C-alpha cells in the first residue's frame, strides 16, 4: 500500500489531468487512504469530476468532499437547487432565498 504522501501526489496528478487549471483551487489531504478535497470550483460538474478523479487513484479508500461551487469570479457559494412539489414548498423557498413573505403570494 502507498504511503499518504505518494497517494497525495497521485491524486494531485489525476486532478490535474481531469480538471487542468481548475485543480489549482483544490486542497488535498490524505490520511490512511482517505482523501479530503477542499476548496472552490466553478461548477457542480467540476466537483463531480474531482470526486471521480480522486476515486480512480489506486490506494484511495474514501473521498471526503469539502468543495464549494462558486460562480466564476465570485467567492460566494452558489445555492443548491431545491425542487418543490407544491405551492406551499415554493412559497417557503422564496421566503428562504429571497426574503419574500409567503403572505405576498
């Protein structure tokens, strides 16, 4: 089994191949085969690609993601999309995100 330093170097190389310049925004920690990826990426697709790239590395036993998805040029994380099935849920979501009281609908 690889030691943590060699595993970290392999994960760095795999992320660099997968994400190219975007990989610069990700910090990588390794402890006994568990890889933690932390930082900011510009899309949910890039976040998924980073996770899959780390999982492909031989010797990785688990991947922990602490990656925020942010708009390009922004440091504010994008809000996760939520799906609602009814008007009550939509009103609650508008209140949560926009601060619009439900009674205004």
